[in-house]
């Protein structure tokens, strides 16, 4: 299985980079990832979606949003709808990142509505889930992941499953400099895989599951040797084109 998969490497810039900085990044990145065999995607700030999409239009790089609102449209000052990010050029959207949950109070119910809005316009999403350190210490990881997946994907139709990707991001590993070991991540991915299979059958079992949390050019490829780790979600190391390109090329050089 590990030989057959095409890894998916996704950057998440968070609230970094102006349009000029984004375009300069792609000027540097594009020549470095021309030959890679992995899928390359970056979730950029809303303001950089359209110019970034124009910049990468002749490449295989995909551009995504980091969030969408759960309403189709309406009087929600400062919010951005799924249709708007798609119209601006987004190929996908992140949903339910732990920073959204923590700093903006997003709940599984709200995240479920966001996913409904995305899939009804066929916008692919990456659903971020993960346990806290306390959850893990208490032995609750599997139950937490199961609840997050089940609640966030409640009511999603079988024919929309191809639009879904899961990102397993243990909260204790995000931005901490301490990644999960590939074995610990693999265990959680297997839990997620089983939940997806229980919900959606064989289609669910094939939904890609990415690992995120302190991924670096040095450790990135080590995760992809695991049978249930299909790609990576990269925060800090996606801000520098050389570091991000190195993660993409390391997956190619190692023939994963
Ligand atoms: P990190 O962030 O790679 O900086 O740990 C990952 C994320 O938040 O998606």
C-alpha cells in the first residue's frame, strides 16, 4: 500500500503573508516542486487566494482557504462563505482547525454546518481533528477522535465522501516542536480509518488521512512510511519555500 499512494502535502500559512509575500513564496516554490510526485497544496489567507491561484495556474499546486462560514450568505459582518472562497479560486478549504476551535470557539456542530456548505457546492474540505495532551493521558484519544469525526460528518451524503480529507493533528504537537512519533500517529490514523469505514463503508476507508503537528523537512517522510498516513499538514515549516519544498521532495526521493 505504501508503494502505491500519492502523498498529499498541505501547507497551512495561518495568519502570515501579504499578497506580495505569497507571490514571492510561489516564485521560489514552483521550480522546486516541478518534478515531485506528491500532491502539493497550500491553505493561504483569504486575501491571498485569488492572486496565489493566478500565480500557480500552470502548475499542479492547489490553493485552499483556511476557514469558511457555516451560512450560505447573510448579514455576518467579517465572515466569508464557501461559495466566495471557491469563486476566488480555492480548490479546497480547511475546516475545524484546532486554532479555530480554541480561539474562536468552534464546535463540532458548527464545523458540521461548514462542511455541509462546502460539499453542497462540491468544494473539497480537509477536516482537522485531534486530542489534547490531557485527553491522551486519560486514554481518551480514540473516543475523542470518534466523536469529532462522527459529529463533524453527521448527515454528509455518501456521494460527497470523495470531497473529504481528514487531518489528524494532536493539539499537543501543533507548534510545539514535538511531533507525534510515526507509530503514535499511525495508531490514531487507524482509529480514524475505522470510524470512516464504519460511517461510509469502503469509500470511507479510502478517505485520505493526513498527519499534522511539528512536521519538518527532517521528519516529514518518516510519517509517510506508515500504511495509514496518506500525507502531511504543515504549519510553520510551510512558511519558508525551501523548507516546504524539501518536505515535498523528500517524499519523492524516498519513493513513497
Ligand atoms: P505546525 O502546525 O506544523 O506549526 O505544528 C500545524 C498546523 O497547525 O496545521
